[in-house]
C-alpha cells in the first residue's frame, strides 16, 4: 500500500517535534499535527514559563540582600502584568522557533486536532491522510479532584495568564509542580499556603532532601500543611474563596491552584478505532521500542507515563526516528541515572539513587553530607543553608546518588550526572580538585561519612 507519509506525528511537544524533525532529516516523508501550541506543555505552560516566574520570584531576595554589598535603591515594587507580558513575548518567540525548525526540516505542519480513523489514517481539519507509522505524542493534562467548588480553582494551565498577582494563594498538591508554584507565589509576596494529603511533599526524592527543603521553605514564611486535604471550595460575595479542609477548619484565600497530578491526553484521538490499549493508569501501553499494541501506532513522552520529563521525551523521539529511518545509528534510551531538578526556592538537584532506594537495592552504603551557608550570603542576614548528600556503595566505592538543595542546584547536578554516568567512585570525587570558592566544590571535599 502506498502511504501519503512515512510518519505522521500527533502532538508538537518536545518529543513529537524531535521525532518529526530527525525523521525528515533521515529522508522520511513526515507530517505533524498540533491543536494547541507548538512546543507542547514545557514551552507554553510548563518548564520554560515556570522557570521565568521562578527567576522573577527570586529577585525579592536578591534585592533584599543587595544592601549588604553596598547597593542602595528606593523601595522596590513588583508588577505582575509586566512579568506576564514579557513571559508571553518570550513564549511567542519560542513558538516561532519550533515552527521554523519543523518547516526547515521539511516536515508538513497541520495546525488542528488530529483524530485516528483507522490504524493508518489520520483526519485533521476535514482532510484524511495515510501513514505507514503514526506517533502519538500528546502529553498530559492537569487532573482536578472531583470536589464541590472545583470550578473556582485553577491549574498550572491557567496560572501563567492571571491578570493580577493574588494577595492570598492556596496550592494543593505535593509534587514538584505544587512545590514550585508555592515557592513562586511566596517569593512574589503573596501569603501562600501549601496543602498536601501525605506526610511530606516530593514523594520519591531523598528523605533528607525533602526534610531540608521543608525547613527552608518554612523559614521563608511558606505555610506548609501536611496530612490534610480540601473538602470543598465556596466562592464568597466579594469574590474571595473559603476553603474547607478535611478537619473542618477553613482558609480564606483569593486563589486556589490544584497541582494534583496529570492525566494522559488521549481525548477524542480516535484510539477506539485501533488496537491501542492502555495500562491501569490510563497511559498508552508500549513496548521497549515505543510500539503500541497496534503495530502501526507508536507513542512516547508523558502520554506513556514512564519518566515524565522533557529531555526524556526528546531522547525517546530521537530513538524512534533512528530506529525507524536510520537503524544503523539506533540506540535505546537509558533510563538509569536521569538527573532532575525542582525549581523551588531554594532549588533541588538530584541524580541517582536515594538513600532508601540504595538500601532497598541491597547496597551496603556510606552517606556523606554537608550543610553550610554560601559565601554569597555571608555578608547578609539570610540564614538559608545549602545541603548536599553523596550516597556511596561502601563495598565498591561507586557513587550511587548525588543530591542537593541550594542555589543553582540544577546547574551543579548536571555535571554530577555526567560523573555518575561514567561510573565515578568516591575516590574519583576525592581526587578531583575543586573550584574555589564555590558551592560545587563541596561535592569533592566531603571526607567524613555521617554516623549510621
């Protein structure tokens, strides 16, 4: 059968764009359809605009500490609409970059909702096209709990477009999105409360890192409430919100933001017209080559529910393009030792095993820790502490995990990830000369393990 395209991609986020661009570069006939915005969640309502807001929130501390270095200025003021307008301008620029990348790669771009008619046919904007391979890369969508008054709350999709900064904010959730936005609102001056049903946020991260961040956020005035949840939200005559918690108490606030997980975006894709199946959590089931239970249909990125990170989706897109159209260069994605960061204030950076994971895996471990105030804060009144941990296999000396809470943690951990990927031992860390004076040098100067 002759097909219109060798590959038709549904979803122009990071993973879909990477697969489309490189497949076209390898000589394939490629089309891509996107119904919302080029660049997907990360570029438009995710990591990129969120990091811009994190930068904006941190300036409150920078301005406060500047006087210790001899700077004087009139009382600073913050204008939320200016930040949002400038953010919007940057996102529009990035949308154009993605469009240019696709067009220059020879990919046919369709802006509209794509729906599968059968395992080889896609309908978009009233037209039908056939493809030998169809790739689903539609990502995820915020999940909102079904509670009375949920219509009065927002999610991370809407938060980037608020007209004004609320004076009081309640963030519900314990994942990285909740932690980051609680930090952002708190840093920008809103009276912020974060509520989470579990005992401590950021489940899956190293326990000591989570505890340290909890303490630092509390010092910064963030109201953290664990082991509780929202039962209902009622809108008041003045437009404010009254939030009832499960213990019967209420919180008066101006904004409620849910960051309570994300669901796969498979709505109205026509997957019922194919043999595609889903796992128990609703994500598309695929094999190690990202092939679904319908052989002509592949899926990658957040919609398959493996590691939901933008660089992982990009790597998966590269793997799909190579396997289909340049098999001699194919290599599978290595999901071990993936570094990640949480852009709370202060930041978290982490790579490798947590202490609990290392023990559970059967390692006999030695743990090294360091807590210190950075040189930048030495002249100020800030009592923020940077925290670092090394998890080491006591038998092989191999470094199993590197974890950090502090300024520029993500930047520092990226380099640590290279070391772990190369199999570095603690001896290698010890023999590496540090850059002085930096926070990063602490990772190569830890000599005494903590008591068991």
